[in-house]
C-alpha cells in the first residue's frame, strides 16, 4: 500500500524522521528550517516522543547527543548560522560515536546572509566544520520525496555507523510543495545492544569493521563517554600516540571502508554523452531539466546527481569522467564541490564550474549556453 | 612490635576512605593537585548520595571541561564528559530522553557561569530535574590560573596581573533569579553541611544548584598569598557567615564574606514530567524509553 500526499519539503523531512523512529527533537528556530521543528512539536507527543526548544543551537545539538545516549533516535534541524554554532559538538558526536541526524536547510550565506533565499554554501562546512580529522556522512535531497526518503536513510546510516549524519537540504527543497508517495512498510535500522556483559564489554573496541554495539545510560555498564582521546574502555588516554591513532583511524575507516554501502548517486545519458553535468540538492533539478531540453535538441549531454555528498562519490565520478571531454559542476555557491570533482577527475576531462549565487536556481537555458560554448 | 610503617600497610583502602568502593579503581590516582578541594567535594557528594538512599549505579554524571569536570571519570557510574560549558544541555537531553535516570552535573565556575552561563539559567528556568554541583575555586585551574567570572575584584591571576577589575558573579543569586527551585552554598571547610545540602538537592524534584566554594592552592592560593590548602580553608572558615545571620546584616558588613547555607527550597512542576504529561495526553502513554532498540 502506498499513500500519496501533497506536502512541503520540511514537513516531509519531519514525517520521515518520525517514520525512522526519531523520538527526540532538540532545536532552535531558524529560517528556512523552522517548519521541521513546528511539525515535530505537534507530532512527537502523539508518538510518545519529546520535543524541546533549547536556548540556542549549541545546546540543541548538546541535548540531541544526550538523548541519543539515553537510547532515543534523536535529531535537530537548522540553517547555516545555527550549523556554524553546532560545529564543536558535532566533533564531540564524532569522537564519542553518537548516532544523530542534523538537518541543515541551507540559505544564502556567509553570516546571516539571505534567510529566505536558497544557497549551497555549507557543503565544505559539513565536511570540515569541526576541528580535527573525521569522516561525516552527508546526503542532499533534490525533491520533497527525497527529503522524506533521505531523512529516513539518514537515521538508518547514523545508527548503522554510529555517526552524526547531516542532511544538506536547501531553502527550495525545504519550502517547495510536491506530491510524495509513502510506502506502508519502511525498513529501519534498530540499535544493537552488546552481547557481552559489563565485566568484559569494551565499548570503544578497535574492531575490524569499526562500529561497536551501543549501550545506553542506565543499562548498568558504568560506561564513560568523553570527548578526550580514549582507549577501548572509554577512559581518557590523551598522551598515547597509539591510542589516538587507533581511535581516529578507526572512526575514519568505519566510513571510508563502507563507502560502497553508503554512497548513492543517480545518473542518466552518461554513456554516450560529450558533456556531463554534475549537481546535487535543488540545483540538481536544473541539470535534469537542462539534459531534457538538450537531448530534445540533439545535444549529447548527461547528468550525474550526487545524493551522497560525504563520503564523496569518488569511484562513481572517476568512472563517468573516463569517456567525456568536459564536466560541468553546477552549484549555488562560488565553487565548493567542483574542487572535489577536480581532485578525482585529474586530467581525464576538463572540469568547469557553473555557479549561481544570490538565491535563484540556475536556469537550464543558461546552463545550455555554457554547454554550447564547450561543444 | 610492628613498626609504624608496617602497621600502615594493614589499613585497607576502605578504611582510609569508606567511599573508595564508588571509584573506578583502575583510574586512580586522580589528576587533582594535592590539597585540591575536589576530593572533599567528592566525599561530601558520596555521603549525600548515601544519606539520600540513592545508588551510584542509578546515577548518570555529566560534566563539561575543567578540573571539576574530571570528577565523573573517576566514579563508577555512567558518565558523560562533554564540551566546555555545555554539560547542562547534554544533561537536559539525557534526562528528557530517559526521565528514570538521576542526572547530576559536575561543573566549575568557568564551565558553568562563563562559557556555559546561558545553559545554566535556562535549565533553572525550565526547572528540569538536574542536580548541579558547581565547584567554585574562583580561577581557571586546568589552564594554569586565569581570572574567572567569580574571581573577587582585586584578586590576582595570570590574566589579571594587576588584580581583577571585573565584578564577580554571585552564582546563587543568579540561579535563584533564573528560577532554580533549590540552591545552596557551602565551602570545603563545611563538608558535613555540604553533604546534607547535596542530599537535599538530590531529593528535590527539580533544578538544584549547589555551589562549593573550594580551594585551588596551586593557582589561586599561590597567586593570592594563600599558598597552603589549610590557609585557604582557614580563610573560608573565618569569612563564612550563615545565611540566617547574613539576612540581618548590611551590604557593607557582608563585603568579602561568603554566605553559606540553603537559600531556596521551593518546588514547582518539573520539566521532564511536563513532557511526560503531554505524551500521556497526546499518545495515551508515557514517553517511550530506549526506543532506538525497538523502532
């Protein structure tokens, strides 16, 4: 059975969160994400969940980390300025391996920027915003349906890999209304308790696949969770090069070694294309439109839509770059993901940037003009 | 006859300190300097816990950054050692996420009232059931002796080489104004009174704030002509005035004094209970516990 709904992107995200099992939201109002908080303030109590409006975005993510350790799937939603405030505690969630979901509905930036207009300026912040080496998961929806689906997927990935997952949405996807289909049966990833008892369980064990089972506070394990470099028991071990290296490498590798399980992309007409357009989020809609018009007028172009931003879809981008001369990265910033594409493509093809800032979606006719210049 | 030294070896750790059983023995010794007031505070906390008939196994300790925030790591319970100033926000999520947990926050003057001041006042406003134990040594000890928001005017610190020109916070007045339903202050010269107030704070079903004026002989003492722990504790003793007496004294008479006692014990509806009630009204059930393993 499927149900069809005509709803706003932010509402779809909040619905997806509840379907995924989210039962705690800690947040702070910010345009253009606020509808997510509003929807959850109405609906979380109806599913025996908790909604707390915190005093700022720093405490919002703090409360989410706390609730996650209480054994609850938890999330927050924000936009650029709030995402900036969250960065320190994102690092804490990384090193303490706390599953949670952060929705960043991006707007024009830097600083307060354009609160009600679209932007994609937080792509690199999602990757490098907190200090130190870490490997986040970030996914970017291009439709209301995807905002629902990706939020659900975000919770599953967060739980599976015990990592904060960032949903890099944007104002257009957050505020637009579209028809979506909801499946009755939805697969959720349930947290796994350790098999070992408190006497033998090592909560931060340096295991091969990297992700340990997670217990909750109150389970009788007397667990110590710290943002300091810690050993397998969780005790601070800040002067041991070995403990630090083992910990940070395990945290990074548990994502990188499972890249194939995490990464998702959509592409079309890439096999015979002379030029491939690459984008993500709302601007992916522009490249799909461009390809449609281009193909109708006999231009051999294809598109590659990144659903996963981080870890970067390296293998997939490398593969599509093998048979084309030019790639155009379309994004609503002055060039962020284009550098990642360049890093992977190297000399295989020429990488061009089509950039649009100011709060408007790139127009297919403008992108086509750029394509024609290259042909 | 056994030598004095040999006799000493027959004294068990439990006899030396009856609370040693609550420690993660494999983490000892602690990082605290000799003469630090944190040890007295831990003992008073454990005594208060026992007299409140609470079990450390059911306690979740949360802390931020600083010397005081290292306490949870040494005690045998669930402990969350978070980012600087943010412990109360983590504790808020933990308590709302599972209202069955007894959540205690260990913090210091810098952690609670400088970088974490906003979370402190908002948690007091919400009246969420957290017990905050703020070990106030009037200085940043972990980073080597910088001036803090509670350093007395004129006191010396590495970042106040000419004496502090700032006006210090009165933390008790601050949290009462913000809505704390329980607030008390003692010094490390009052371990028994402190343990009783900690007990009362633990039993208060709401936001409880307990300030422990404590000595940092290493930095505060050395900078301010109070080099030994005993001279600092003596100073606390001489300058402390019980709240009942202080109520009848003028501002001038109270200058430089430490007012000790319990300042407010005024229960009102607790925050996580309000969330529970909303859940019961809207879903017919209590908020779900440990749902991540079920849905």
